[in-house]
C-alpha cells in the first residue's frame, strides 16, 4: 500500500461518519476505499455470495479511475501489470480485416484486464485497510430513518450506520426502494456472445486460425453492419477473449451465466474476416449476455431519510462500448466521500447524498451516451460502402480521451457551495427536483 507515503485524510466529523456498503464488487470496493481515505468509518462491506469466482472476461479501467485509486493509496501498478500490454488497438473491416483506423489503447478502455483479476486486486486493497468484507450476508430489507439508515440481513441481524451505499449491481435490491417502484430492464436490442479461454497448443500451431494467438498482447475490433467483434489477449497471449455484439430482441434475462449457442455464433461470423473467424468457430463454448439498460433514474437517493445512496451499476450501468462502467463507479465513490466530508454534522447527510447525485448525474449520462454513439457509428460505418471502400478513419475512432482528464473529487470540491445551495433551496421549498 505504500504506507510510508500514503496518508488518510482527517475527517472533520467527531466521531467519524459510519457507512455500510452493500456489494463487494468493483463499485462497492471503490466506495469502501474512497470512504476510508476520506476518514469515514466503513463498518462492513456486505455481499450475498459466499465466495467470488473469476467471473466475467475483459474489463477496462481508465486514467480517471487510476488517478483516484492512486490518491487513495492503492498500488495501481498491480492493475497495470496484469492488464493488456498492447500499445495500440486496431479497428478493422468485418469481411476482410483491413485496417480502418488505429489508435492508442488508452483512448478507449485504458488498461484492459480480466474482470476477476482486477476484482481480486480491489478486494485486496479493502482488506489491507482492515475493512471487513462479510460474505454470505444477504440484505432483505432497508430502514431509511431520519437519524440513521439500517439494513436487515436474511439471518435477522440488523445493522445501522449514518449512510448505506448500495453498490449492489444491475439487479439492485435498493433501487426499487429509492424509486418507490420496480423498474424492469429494457432490451437494448442487442446481445453479446462472449468467450474467454486458454488456446490449446494445437490451436496456437494451426496456421489457419493462429494469426491472433501468436504470443504478445493485441486488441482488435471488427466492425460491420449491425454487429461488431472485439478480440483481446492477456498474459502475453496465454488467454484469449472475444465478444460478438449483434442485434437481438430475445427475452433471456440479464445473466452472466446464460450458456450461448455456438451454432448461432458460427452463423453470425460466416462473413467475418477468415483470419479471426477460425478461432471463433473453434471455440467450444460461450456465454449469451443480453444487453439491457435502465432508463436514466430520476433519483439515486432514498426519499425518507435520504441516507441510502445508489452507486455504480445500480444507478448508472454502461454499455460495453462505453468501456467506462467501472471507472465511473470509482469516480462516484470519490465524489460521495468528498460530499460527506463537506457537511457540518451527521444530520446533514441528506445534503451530502442529494449533492452527490446532482454532481454525478450529468457526467455519468454523458459517459453512457458516449458508448451508444460508438456502437451506432461502428454498426453504420460500412453500410453502403463497397467492399474494400475507403472510409474516414476519424468516423470510427473511439472518443473516450475527454473522460480521462477529470478529477471527480476536485470537481465536487469546486462545485460544492453552489450545489449545496441548490439542495438546501429544494429542501426548503418542499421537494427534491428529479435528476431527469
């Protein structure tokens, strides 16, 4: 952790504010790390699963996240070492693989690695700081009181704190409480087939399929009408990942565990560049992930005591093409921790949470729509273009760099007085204005 140089910030509150974090994923870990850094007392991080597997596949973390994590005393080189080491990424034409554009990998996803590996590092950082991660602790109900917030576990145990941070994912139990109703997922009209595996020795030697298996890390995107394929390697080429995004109106529920149909994959890639098609067709199994989204939420904070705040995928889930879901959760964690340090006393937690959602909503919305824009540009780029036709490279490049030069904590500090006044005026007039 670099304890010789890392210093937690002092809290202005005596005693410190207490927090319970729900969800020990990347967003929940980020929330715990940010709150701890700013001097708050994280009583526990709760997760309903009994143990974590190496779930998922590729995940990107941008410089905007790294700068905050480093500020919180995290050794970000741990992430960099296990991420993709390729300097560039190449955007290619679907049918023949010709290069349409090339740009630095940092322009999109920053550091790409396996979600499970990154998650292990985040969990390690939380444990280094002696914060308790309680596995097998399922929250079944919430209490949003005026003086404290509380959660009840399936075991019957009741826990209370000054604030509850619900980083409990896309299927958040807290979100219906905040919204006052159930919000069903909306189909985006797209789905992903995803595969992550270690290529065999035979596959590596097979000249018909090994163009992208030859060792070393690389990242490539094949774009075509209404579909695209992402490929990347990790650990010097030892591990291989592909993700095929395609039109889909199916009603399979959101799940990381839905088995995919390799027959359907092979049908979709019949016209794909042969130099990548072979290894996709040779893949034994894949997952089928329906890309759902929620309409932007009018509130991220409970309406009673305003002490339960959503964070990460529970309130601002991103499309894969955004490559910013985890990074925006890190930003939100830093912003919330700063807001809690800006209030004068515990009875002002409601001002902190309402300022937090106002500070974060426009930024996360812009990041979300950035991913929608990229998908639409990729899927439309070659429509009406003859085979081998030339297109403007700028029309398919990823436009994420503007997201990186941003410090969510500094932003919260600079805008605090103005946002605080807005929140106080809304409370005085009897109603919090919806975010959208």
